[in-house]
């Protein structure tokens, strides 16, 4: 049995800001820090599945630079609205990012999350228990009101971020010893620009909600690590966790906007931030 620590990559949601995670993975790949466990929510679920399916950082980068908003969503046509946008374009675009045959054969442990509408609970889709299909991935991306829910089996699903935008606990439960978290929302000390319009207030509230569960998970992990180090807690193990977050402000409107020029900037920023945080560690 290998003594190598299990490495996990946890990817948060954030829509078009997800190009940042591509830049982080580009650095990880270059340094040989490829993960054994991939956990993702929303756009993070797409990135997690893409990596596990065998896509290289260069291929993911190409996919991002060839993706525009029209490739993701459109206003509803000739049918009653259940949301602002219809995500039928996403089904086609997903195959630009993910090799589903490769995903079915991967030796990586892949976990994506969604929110079960009927029960209001967080649902874990684990490739060790079920084959991950485009519907499973889009279920994780179905932002309430913005996009329609996605049906998988007999249940309907909204974005996993409704319950946990950055599912750190899922990586711990999967046996990770080292975790790299790519967070697309502000973390730690922050100074929020006062919103002056209703939609600006809505985006700020959304971002704060997205980060709340993660901050709680980090505090719990830090407490457990302290108890393990003090040999008070013998049931758990120490887990190293590093968080990579954009060092520059990213426009919240990017959650539903995809533009190659912005993706290029975010990829470069993700690479630079990953290098700054991880180099020498």
C-alpha cells in the first residue's frame, strides 16, 4: 500500500469566474501536484469532471477561451419560464470541457454536489457509487431562478452551492490528507464595496451566502488539527489545507457571463496565485 498522501482538489462554484480554477490547475499540473480526489460544485463540478476525464490544463484552457455566454445559456423560447435562462446550450458545451468516456474510466475519485429540491438536502454524486452523466454535472450548476432545475432519476436538483458552495467536508470524508481549495468568493478579511443598486445588493448577499459554510468548515478543521497535534483527539488525523483565492477583485456579474478576454485574465491570475501560495510548500 502506498505511503503517499492522498491529495484532493476542491473547486467552488462561481460561474464564469471558474476560469480562475483552470489557471490554478495549470500550475498544479506543471509541478506534478495532480490530485487523487476531485470535489466540485457548480462550475467547480465541471472542472473536477474535466480533470478526471483526462483533460490537460492546456485543453481546459482552450475550452475556456472558446466559450462565450451564448454557449452556456439563452432566454427561453416558445415555452413557459421556470427560470430566467434556458441551459440547453450547456449540454452541448459540456462536451467541450469533459470527455465522458474518459470520466467513466478514470481512476480518480470524483465527487460533485447538488441540492435536492424535494428534500432541501445536499446530495453527493460520487463516481465510486454511480456513473456521472451530463445531467449529474448540470444538476450541480442549476442556479435557482437563474437556471431551471435539472432532473436526475426521480428527483429535481438545484445548484450544490445552495447548501455548500465549497464542500470541504466531502474531501475529508473521501480520505484526503492534503487539500487544495480553489475559492472564487472572498475569504477571510474583506472589504465589501457598498451596493448602490438592487442587483448589486443581491450579488453581494449571494457571495456572502456562498462563503459562509466554507468558513465554518475551515474553523472546524483547524480545531480538529489542533486537538490531534495536542494528542487529545485520537479519532481523527491532521489534514493540511491550503486555500487559493483571487488576489484581485472579480466582478460578481461574471457568475453568468463568459467572455474569452476575461477568461484569459482569470486563468493567468489563477496560475500566479497558485504559484504564490504553493511554491516552496
